[in-house]
C-alpha cells in the first residue's frame, strides 16, 4: 500500500496539549466501570437495530490485539453481521507489511461476501480504517473510528506518541501523515469522548468533512471504548444504515445523557 500523494497546502500543526493528568490517571478505573456497565445494559443493547449480514472488520488500537475487542465482535455477530478481527496480532503500528496484509484481508472479505466491508477501528485502528477507505473506497461501505487521533496536532496531544515514534520512525512510515485529517470519500463516523485520557479529544474530530461525515460524542474513557455499552449501541445503529442510504445519527430525548450535543 503506497503512501498517498496530496497537493494540500502545508500548514503549521496546532499546539494541542495531551489530556489532563487527572484523566490519564483515572483511565484504567473508568474503563473498569465501562466493563461492569455492560452487564447492566443488556436490555438496551438487545434493542439495537439488527444487521443485514454484511461483513465488518474490527481493528484494534495501538498495542492492542483481537482479544481486546472479542466481546464487542461477539455482540455485533449476534446482531447479524459477518464480523472479523484484523488477524495481525498486536498492533504495533504501520510496520512493514501491515497495510499490505490489511488490504489483502479486506479484499478477501469483500469478495467472499460479494460487497463492500464496514471498518470499525479503535484509536490507531481507526486511522488504518480511514486510510484503507481513502485508497479503496469501492471496497469500503463505511468507516467508524473510536477515539482515533487523526486530527492535526495529534503527535504532541497523545501520551503514547513517543513510543509509537520509537517503533515507527517517521521517515519509514508508509502513510502520508499530512492528509490523515482529511475525510475518506465514504460515510465516516468519528466517535469521541471529552473524557479521553490517552489522546486529546480534539484530535479525534472530523473537521471540514463532507456530507457523509459526522462526529458523535459519548461519555467514557479511551481504553474502555470497545467495552462502552453506549458505543456498542451506537456502532450497531450506524452499521444498520442501508447500503447507499447513510443518514446522520439523530439524538433523541432519551439518549441525551449517553450522547451529549457535542461538536458535529
């Protein structure tokens, strides 16, 4: 997968600070709360729209693997989707062969199910999903990112950035970082939380998108996004959109506590 070329003007990255120390220090505790809350929300989750059988691939975040989102994938499978992990072990970044393997897996699944595939990515996994959709829009039905720092200023607004850079030297990256903030040409939903203690939530927003892009705010941590019942329901709602019939998510009175009126 070759780095994409783009003629966008060069701009100075905004100075976006990392999350507050309080949010960072409470990340693990808040993620545990989200895991526990899954048991308390089964009735709501069972009311989510059912799937149409189309393929869905879930991509883990930086340092994560398929096991981390296994429960999330089982839930989506139960709704009627053909759900798959990324199958590449631990996500250490876009190292040699990773993007090519993702492309091959996406192509295999889209051909196997005779249709485009939906991509759901947590953090770095969402960035991968967006770039796959950018280069192969005919094979991607939609992209849903969960706390993915694709926005400008991301490298100084993220606590894991230093480790990521050590594992993935900038001069060896197969992705054009200068265009990560641009929306891919498919329906794209960016789910974010102001309570994110790993990356600054402002870098997880889609700014200057197109008619089929939307930002949706939830309450919760970064590490617990694939355990957050509000996100499970929201992803189910987005995946249920008909092919070529995508519409923005509409907040209802009952859901205002789960989905605040944030930046859209």
